[in-house]
C-alpha cells in the first residue's frame, strides 16, 4: 500500500489545499493529511476545528476516489510523522518560486534523516496559486469576500470567528 503524507497547518483549509489533496489522492492508496499543531504560528482555528474541517472537506473525495483520506494531528518532526503513519511519500504543494526555495531546503534535511522517503511536489492549479491561508484570514478579518478561496462551510467558520455575517 502506497501511503502519502500531505502536511500543513491548514488554518484554514483553502481551495488550493483541496486541489493538492484531490490530485495527491490519485498518486496513493492512503493519503494522510498531517495537521501541524504549530503553536508558534498562533492559528485562528483550534487543532480540533482544523481536523474537523479537513475531515468534512474530504468526505466526498473518499467516496469518489476510493482512497482512504484521513487527518492526522502532529507536533513532531515531519520525517517522524511520516514514520508514524507509514508514509513513503511526502507531498508538498508549491505556489511560487519562494515556496520552492524553502521546500528545497526541507527536502535536503528530510533526506539526510531518511532517504527512503521521497518528496513529491505538486503545483497548485493556476487559479489557486495566489491563495494563502494567511491572506484568506486577513481578507475575512477585514470583512472581504473569501468565497473564491475557500469552500462555503469554511467561509462560514471564518465569518463566525470574526463575528461577521
């Protein structure tokens, strides 16, 4: 069984993330979405909220693809999380050249720790390349329309967090 790990903070899950998840599901038999606890980033949504949002967002993909897709919280090293879930592939989404520079360093470090785990980069669809969770939160906080960047349920969760309607 080929197990892939797609890690991130997912605060919140965007349509860009969803695009990568959909495409990654075509490459593996089981896709683990590693939800980083990452207290340093000060997430808007709790870990439990982020896991629940991901589980809800991928429910239809599980059915349509037949791929086992699960959310898995983690706070350890990414390579250790990959070991924990039995992943042989780490999937990373790229939006821009600046993403690649950071990811290139991460791949080198991860391979130094365990060269049996491959990293696969997927480019987000062109219409999703500019989407960043940080910007989505800022737009929502300032009362802007985020419906082009997140699903309707996540839009509603953002509105609830910021007390908007």
